[in-house]
C-alpha cells in the first residue's frame, strides 16, 4: 500500500513523497446523538480509513490531489487565502483545518503537496470527513513539529467541521479517530472528555457493517435541526432546573420535568438523549462483564429510540436493522452515526455471517430496490504516520 501510494504520488507531483500517513474511519457501538448533549458515547476506530503521501513545497501553497476524486484534478490552495468554496468539495475539510491551525497561532512555514486515498465508502456515515480532518492535523504536527497534542488536533478538526464546513457535529468522530486503539472501543464522557479503553471481545462473533448506500443530501441540515431542538428544550428546562446539558438528567428527573418542554417533538428528542445515555453506561458494563447478549439487547433498544423518538433512521436503515433482527445469529443491531442513511452495524455469530448477509441482502434489495453492502469491521488504531505498514 505505502509503496503503491508513493509511486502514484511521484506520477502526480513529479517528485518523491517524504512520508505516508493514515487516519481511520469509525463505527459507534452505542450512544447516538448524545455527544452534543453532554452524554456518553462508545465508538471504535476501524481499519478502513484515509491515506496521505506528502512532500514539502518552497511556497505557501497546498496542492491537493485525491485518488477518489481524480476528475477534480490538483486543487491549489493558497495558505493566505483560505475560504470555503463549494466547488472545492472535499478540499474544504482540508482548508478548514489549515485555517484554524493558523488562527490558533501555529505557523505553517511552507506549503505541501498531498496525495489522498481513502477506502471508507464515501458518505456512508463512517466519518470520512473527520478522518480527513484529523489526518491533515496529524500531518501538520509531524512535518512542521507543531506543539500540538492529539486532543488539540481533535478540537481543531471539530472546529473546522463546525465553523468552516457548517456541520454542527459533536466531538465523537474526531476524538475516536485521533485516539482509537486496536481491539478497543473508547468509553468517552463528552462533557468532561474523560475516557477509558474497553477491549471489544465478542467471543465467536463479529461486527458486520451494513451500508444502505442511500445518497444523503440533507443530512447536515437535518442534523443541525436536531441539535437546535435539543438546545431549545435545554433552555426551557434550565428555567426550572440547574443542569448544563440534557444528559445530566436522570430518568426520574426527566419524568418529573418533561412537561416543562412545551413542544412534544422536543420532548421526544430529550427522552432519547436521556435514555440513550443511560443505555451507553449499561452497555459498557455489559461488555466489561462479557455479557454480549445484554449488550446486543441495548443496541436494539437504541435503534428503536432513534427510530421512534429521535426520528433519524428512515426506511433504509430500518429495513437493514429489522431484517438483521430476524436472523438467528444476530446478537444485536442498530444504526450508527448521524442516521438518515449511512450505515448500520450488527453483532453476528461468526458461523452464521454468510447466511446473515444473504438474507439481509435479499430483503433489502426487495424492499428498497437497490443493493446494500457489507463489511466486517476490524478495530484499528487512531491516526498517525505509517512506517512499514504500522501506525507510529
Ligand atoms: C455524527 C456527528 C457526531 C455524532 C453522531 C451522532 O457522526 O459527527 O458528532 O453527533 O453523528 O451520534
């Protein structure tokens, strides 16, 4: 992989690359739409991700080329004129990180040539954009010896996504992509950023990723709408109770104060956030106790709550998950990520995976009219420099 990418870099930029970097995608095992409500999440990094080969330039330009968007050619970005431009498409994520790195006072001594290649399916909700952002932050730190910690890179990347691209995401995706560890999920408290690594041992079962392949158009605006609903409900609750975020509420407290939320739709959103946060904590304990049956049951409950109360699933994700539930080897299944399309995950007993895929494929294709895709998730490392196939 590294050798092939080096060669391609040479073909595009007519010089040798200096180093290769990798940044993963992610799946979230449980804890959806809790990360901007001060709650818990439980994601892991996957071995699918984004690669980059880089070399330094003598001027202040970044020349960006992606093997995934060859038709766009080389995109020339002037470090002194960083502005969002719809035409530049994927390069806006790169520009956002460059912009905020400089804004925070870090000097970029020169430009770079960067060749990118990703094997995360695009727009599948496995965080290809956060993967790219954290990748760029990691490259800048390494090549220019910037005094940035991984947490700084994570925060800069989230800022780029929020304020440069306009997607008001929480911190989960950038965090797991920067901090992921092979074979482990991270139990992250998004209010304090306290986190622990939990080994993911599923006995004789694996995580199957199921891609709806639905083209997601309005995802960002729908996502921002959910976030605004939560913020509005929080401001109403804060008039009668002292809390910082929705996930501060215990279940009994929610029951008591729910009528202060005047809009019934917003009430449902809050119920999801509060109960999902409780489910994540239970799920982490279940996994630590090797109780994957309980873990699977909590995943199923999470999906139902996202379908009924948070309303971010849609017929494609529901069809995948509901048909996964019908299979004898399924331990649990739910959508993962923002929703509205993208991917779902299922924990499936290894010996039944082939039958599982066939049955879910058949049902989905019949109902939806096009084919889903399946990948077996393997839990990998966070972003870093690649040397001899290993992340440093
Ligand atoms: C997207 C966002 C995350 C998180 C999830 C939903 O992936 O980027 O911050 O909010 O949706 O859990």
